[in-house]
C-alpha cells in the first residue's frame, strides 16, 4: 500500500490523510472557512485499530484521490501547504555541501522542509527512476563519483517540547537542525545530557544513523524515538529505542533497513539534573587546566569543544569526515593473538568479553600517520582521520583507505572497517 492515502467522511467535510499505519492527519471543518487540524499517532491498540478501519474503509470514511482531497482542502483557508512545491536544483556541488570537499556533482538536488516535501521528492525520483541520496550536513560521506540521481537535502527545522515534569523533558527536533546548534540550544535552556556530544558536525536526523558518540556518551543514551518516511511506500513510522538496534557507530539504518527511510524528526529525553560524565578522555585534565572546580554541564561542553578543536582538523580548512575507520572489535581468541605479538596494543575491554582496539594506534604503528599521497593523506595528529589537501578525488581517498586496510590486516591480522559512508554514484 502506498502512503499517504486520503479519506473523506460521508455526509461531512472531514478529511483524513493517512501517512502511515500509525499516523493520520485529520482536517475538521470549523465554521465556513477554517480547518481544525489534528495529528493522530496510534500509540495504543484502539487507536491503531481506528486507523486500520479508516485505511480499509470499514467505517463511514471513504477513499478519495489526492486531487479530490486537494480540491476539498482548498475550499477553506489554511490549505496552502498542499500547493507548495520545493525547488529542484541542477548540477548541485558536493564540494560546497560535504566536509571532505571532494569535487563531485549531483544531477538534481532538493531541500526539503516538511513531510510533504519529502513525499513529493520520493514521488519524483520514482517517476523519473532516479537514484536517491539522503543527505544532512555531508560530514560522514565520501563521494567516489558524480551522483547520477537526486539528493534529498534535509532542511526540516523545529524544536518542540512534548512533556516536562520539572526535571526530565521530552523534546522533538527537526532532522534538518544542526547537531551542534541543537546541543547548544539545549544547554542554553538548561536541558542537559548531550554536553559530551558538543561540536560533532552534521544534522540531528543523521545522529541516530551511526549512533554518534564521543567522550563516553552516545546519542542512544538520550534517544526516545524517531519518525521516518519509507522511501518506497511514503509511510510515516515511529521507531522506538529497540527498533533502532543501536550498536557501536551502528543502527538498523546502516544494516537491514539501509537506504529504506528518510528520518524526519528525532525525540530526546533530557534531564536538568543529568549526571556529569567527565571520566572519559582528557575532560578532567582540561577542566583542571582551566581551574574549574565544580563544573556545570556547559563547562563540560566547553572542555569537550576545546579538546576536539586541538585534536581534530577543521573541515573548513582541511577537508575530512572525522574518523574514517571504526575501532575494530575482536573476540578474546583473536585479541590474545594480537596481544601476543603486540603487547602494547591500545585496547578497551567490553562488557560482553570482547575487546575494542584503537584503530588510530594500529594505523600509527603501521607507519601511516602523517603520510601524504598526492592530494590526500593521513592527518599528522590523528591517524584515524584521512584528509583532502585540496583537489583530491573520492577515488584517490578511497584508494589510500584501501591500502591502509590491507597493510593493517597484514601487520596485525585485524580487519579495519570504514565508518564513513562510501557513496559510489
Ligand atoms: C571533524 C569531524 C568530527 C567528527 N566527529 C565525530 C564524533 O566525534 N562522533 C561521531 O559519531 N561522528 C563524528 N563525525 C561524523 C559525523 O559528524 C556524524 O556521523 C554525523 O552524524 C553525520 O551527520 P550528517 O548530517 O553530516 O550526515 P551525512 O554525512 O549527510 O550523512 C551520513 C549518512 O546518513 C544518511 N542520512 C543523513 N541524514 C539522513 C536522514 N535524515 N534520514 C536518513 N538518512 C540520512 C546519509 O544518506 C549518509 O548515509 C565527525 C565528522 C567530522 C567531519
């Protein structure tokens, strides 16, 4: 079944747009010229059942076409949204819109600001049989070639408090909000818990994709749910924590459901009294160095920002996408074998008995740190980061990455995996 589907109540003007198996927008006539608009989300069985009945025309509401729905909606005010069509751009540059700064273009690109825009784009790509690439801030992608399809650039904004008990609050944020800007906004409001994730580039919508993490905190620690539109059916669905299958830099959206969904909003549970997490990395030393004795959440964010700025290259100066590789996770047998030959290998024991190795250490020990190959290379302060010195193609950077993977495999018997999404075009 394709979504949205449209229904009209027999003998009345009430209209419904069914956006997914659990989401319905209802337009109820108010006086002669206005609509009262309700957004229904079926979080319990009776409401789910009601949507199913609406869907299968088991009640008094009958199916109408999108055209009939638009005509009915336009009879009253407040219907302009149905007519708004987003602008399609041609020969769109990835150089200006991704942090690696690779010179590649997309045939078409559209900035989307609403669920309706997303559905419109999905329809266009289906009709024109164009491949679709969903993009947020472009800080975790490497384009190997030009993109012979359409880029859906997420620009949906908005921050809305759903509930607040005086201490904890649930907040839903548009997928197109900048991640760092959102973290700063939350701190300004006294909504805490995300401070260790300050200064991570990119968008809110991409944050659950790889379960972004830094300094001992991951987005999953404050995640409540997200809503996403299915690329094939147009259905809007809600993903709770369990359904996202979060892992280390991983989620269902990078695995079984890869390229199936457009994430449109993410909800977080924040806590005004969230415990501070300062044990990880150099946060405590940084706070001490600045003579901060009883740090606030904002102090922790600022310490994290100073550490990150001193360690990581600024993409506006030197093209990069942060850590290019994930830290490999080894079972105890393989780990013992590595440790036997390399007793100083940097590692972290995990709760499940496995071991996480520092990929940066492996790459450094293999002799790649600071290595330059023509227009790209390995950063001289952080071996995990591959950099574009200017003019490097995606294929040059990928070829360097492959040589590093092969060399680490030969020297340590450990397989590195890229964290950055490889886009073949
Ligand atoms: C300097 C630097 C430092 C970094 N540090 C960290 C760090 O500390 N921790 C960390 O975890 N990451 C880090 N990153 C990686 C990156 O910032 C994150 O992965 C971020 O979440 C990517 O967001 P984005 O909006 O730029 O995603 P994009 O690069 O635009 O997209 C990434 C992937 O997500 C998909 N996608 C994007 N938006 C959506 C959406 N709305 N719906 C469906 N799919 C979508 C894209 O198709 C793509 O596959 C760093 C990157 C840089 C450049």
